[in-house]
């Protein structure tokens, strides 16, 4: 007892002694907010990111944006929030919107972008929403769609026809983009009217994407006219992604709600504006760019563009394996149908159907859908299990196999039901 009183007395003396206040003041803050800095919204946010990284604490973007004594409830950004390794970005009931001047991501890992000939791997990035957080596309996007879409003819963009500006979409149209990041979390966000894919990860590993809601239609009402906006996927995992959990995904998208795509190119460079990947799409070989060990669960949504809800696609030479999808409910309205609730493989990419043994150990269970195809196998598939599949709303096969039996090996299909 005496020792406890002595310890308490010592602590009290330390806290009340001269200089104690200055010691407390010098202690690292719990978080830094952009309201502590001057400049445009994106300048203030990135200054807060840099300061938090320097002192080793979190960045928090609050609901209220304090500008010259005014209180606003919108953060309007002209370029990407750049996150280095060992960053925690908390979005506290805030609304972040891309400005009409912005041709960039909402958020990007700071190790990649224009001018990065080499992309150094980084670790430990967390993007966490608190309460209701909204990331919203611009009123008049400068560019939309992927790198295969021409602005002004196939997909909307105010940069169409402007000299010196790229005339196709590219990786800058992606909402949240990370490359070569290990140990990450992205959670509790609503993303509205993305300019292309809402979230895309390249060569990222050991991470979680959770509690994500999407609202995009494949078009947008702009100045009283219905404009087409293509490639509005929700979550995309690209080449080299592995050991990832995708959990509790809801809403609707203009394109695939969730897509795992390993589509290799023979020539490419990092930061190439002719690509929808910020890192090179050339296969590094030795299995480094396989997509593997991914769990997807609790999906409730649909594709308003009539494409797929969940898609698995790899081209010849890049393997995809040990993927589990458990729990998908197609929430599409009766006025529309998705092409497929789940699509595996395709013949229209790369050199055609990937060779047998390239896509394997794919496990799909507990799917209910009114899509044209519940499970559509468009490529090769081996050593896989498809079970507990329910088709409703129209007659037809629960599992459709397009390429023929020569491309299917050791695939078990069980417990399928058609409920008209």
C-alpha cells in the first residue's frame, strides 16, 4: 500500500512540476486534420497526411471543412490524396467530391503515378470510414472509362478533343488505386458515380476490403443530358493480388460489382497513360502475378449495366486459383437482368480461352440470382466446386458451360435449383 501511495505521489510531482505542461504539449497527437493547414482542400489534406506520417499518428478528415471562418460540409479535391506506407486515413462522416478540374484518383498509394519508373513496395495502409462517408465523382468529369474507351464517342469526358490531353480513359479514372502494398484495409465507404473502377488493387497482398457500398448506373445526367460512363466496376483485384478478404459488398455498379482480372500485356511500363493499370501489366513470371488465396463473402448487389455481379478472368499464362465466393444475393429489380451472377473465364481476352489448368480451385457456394446465367463458365476450369446455387425468375440452366467439355476437368456441380 505504501509503495502505491509513493508511486502516486511521484507521478503527481512529475505532472505538476515546472515544464510538465511543455512535455505534455510535445507529445504526439492522436490524429491530424486538414483543418490545421492552409491552402486548397487537397493541399490541406495532403499536408495533414505528411504531418501525420512524420509524427506517427492518424489523419482524420472530419465532416466539417473550416475555410476562412466558414463551415462547409464538403471537401472538393482537384487531385489525389497520396498515402505513404504506415498511414491511417480516417474519414469521419465526411463527403469528399472530385472537382471538375480533377483528372486523378480520390486516393492513391504514394509509391506510384506519373513519372514512377520503378514502384517500390510499401506496407501498412488503412483507409477507414467512420459513420456515413461518401466519395463522389465530379459533376463534369474530365475523363471516364478505361484505357480502351475514347472520350466523347464511347464514354463521357470534358477533355474530349482538347489538345495535349489523353483522349482515352486511364488509371487516373480509378477511385482508390493502390499498387505493391502489403497489409492494408479499406472499409466502411460509399462510392457514388465513380469515373471508372471505384477501387482497384495491383500486386497488393494481405489485406481486407470490407463494408463497401457502391452507387453508379453506367450513365450520369449532366446538364440535362444522359451521358454514358463506362467501366464503373466496384472492387477490382488485378495481377499479383493474393491473401485478401472481400466482405460485405452492397449496391449497384455500371459494370461488374466485383472483378478479379489478370490480363497480361506483352509490353507496358509503370505509369503508362495508355493503360488502366498504374503498374506494368507485363507478367513478371514465376507465379508472382497469379491471383490467389482470395475470400469473397456476403455480396448483395447487382450490375445496372447488365454485365456480371462477380467475375473471375485470367488470360493465358497468368494463373488464378484458390478463390472462394460464399454468399451472393442478386438484388436486381424485375425490370432488368444481369448477364451472369458469376462468370468464370472468357475467350475474348488475350489469346482466347486460358489453357486448362490455368484457372483452378475455384469454390462458389450459396448464390441466388435471377440473372440470365447464374454461373457462366466462359473459359477453362479445373478442380473446382460449384454448390448451393438457386436460379429464380426464369427457366434455364443454373450452370452454363460455353467452351466445351475439353476445357473442364474435375468440376463438381451440386445442389442446384430452378425456381420459376
